[in-house]
């Protein structure tokens, strides 16, 4: 049978007027058997592939075109969201700059209040590294009590960056890594001051993370229904992440250390060892929070699992179950065939 001839014939002979897909496929199978004297179960793998692809293209063209159009709209919308988010952030900067101009630059208390509000309002995620760099450099330039100043500012920045978003490891790792990386860059440029920069940075990161987790624990009781839904969907992940925050923190330090100079690596590893008991506190608070979450949401999560069990009766689940059985049967047949071939070869000897 000529594959090209079969393909062209399928395109013209496929009857879209029949009411169901089953009827249309049955009709084309009969047509192929009659015209080419070839039942479809005897088609080669290539012909079967071509038959499937041709029918799929015919049956799904409208849906395929709609999905493609939606993807194009999605990309346009994502680009617009990115542009507008940037504009929103810039507008926030402009507002706070205007407010700052109204304050006396010597009125430290008023500036501190506005700064705290600014930290809580703008999206720190995009400019996290730059904020950390500026804060550490300013602490040195103003000859402050370096350890306390850096630890306090890093604690605030860490807390504000983490507190409003998800407590998943990917997001927290990114925030902590960005903060530590910026501190390391300054330490690399000022190796004499490296210890004074890195030790309070790590302590501030730890304190900020503990503060964010503690706040999350306190807010579990008052989380609105919408947020509860998110928590339930991500229940297992959040519980798992909360039970390994000490490992996450240590891994962030180790990863950044491995990518730094040998002197910075040694310094980071030594500080990390000295902070062992501080990390025990971090893990304790995280585990306490996980327990509170279990008490509050485990029953709701169970209900969600029940709904998921009911969803197993869906067409998608039925199809997956069927394909799993088919895959196992094909594998079993392949093994049986291989064993029979091996037996035959031995018998011949």
C-alpha cells in the first residue's frame, strides 16, 4: 500500500457528517479494508501513525486552532502584565519619593516610619539584591555598630520579602540566596571586613525567616477561605517544607559558599557551624507551625482527597487507567516473546 495514497484518500474519504467519532472512525476503517484490502489491525506502525495523525488533525483542528489563539493571547497578556507591574512599581517609588521630600531629612523617626511602610508596600523581590547591597554599604559609610545594624536590616528585608508569599522552598531559597549573594559580593570586594559582613547577614536572614514563619503560624487561625483553599491544595508541600527549613537554610549557605572564593567559603562554613543551635531554633518553630497547620487543615485536606478520589472516575482517569493496563500488557508480551526467543535459541543448540 502506498502511504501517500492512503493519506490523501483518508483526507477526502473521512465522513464528518456522521454523528459521533466512533461512527466516523468505524466508517473509515471499513473504507480502508474495502478499498485497499487491508484491515486496520494489519497496518504497519508507520501507516497506523499516519492514520492516527490524519484523523486527529481532522477531528481536533478547531480545538487546536482555539488553543493556539489562546496561547497567543496569554503571551500578550503576560507581556502586558509585566509592563504594567513594572509601571506600578515605578509609580510606588514616585509616591514614596514625593512623601520623603515632605519630611525633614533630619527627622529620623518620621523617615523610619515611612521607610517601614515602603518596605511593606513595594515589591522587594525584584530589587532585593540592590537593597541589601545599599544597606550594607550605608552601614559602613555611616560607621554604625556594624554587626547590629547589618543583622537588623537583613532581618527586616528577609521578613518583608518572605512574609506575604508562599512558604515553599523554591521561593524562600531564591530570596535567601539573593540576599546572601549580595552580601558575599561586598565581602569579596572588602575581604578584611568579610566576617563583619557575613556573620550578621546570616544571623539576620535566620531571624527574618523565623519571624516570617512565626507570623504565618499566628495567621493560620485567621486565614480567609480563599487562602485556605490554596493551603489545602499545597498542603503536603508546605508541611514537608516546614519540616526541613534548617536543611534549606544550610543548603543556601553551602551553595553560595561553593560559588565563592576559598577565603569566603571558609568564612561562611565556619559561621554556619557556629549557628548550629540557632538553626535548631528555626527548625523547632517551623515544626510547631507544621503541627498547627495539621491541626487546622488536615480534615479539610482529607475532604479534598476524597474529592480527588471521586475525580478518578473522570474520563481522564479512566483513560490513564486503561493506558496503564495496556502498557503493562505490552511489556509482559515483550518479555514473554524475549524469553521464548531465548528458549528457542537454546533448543536449537
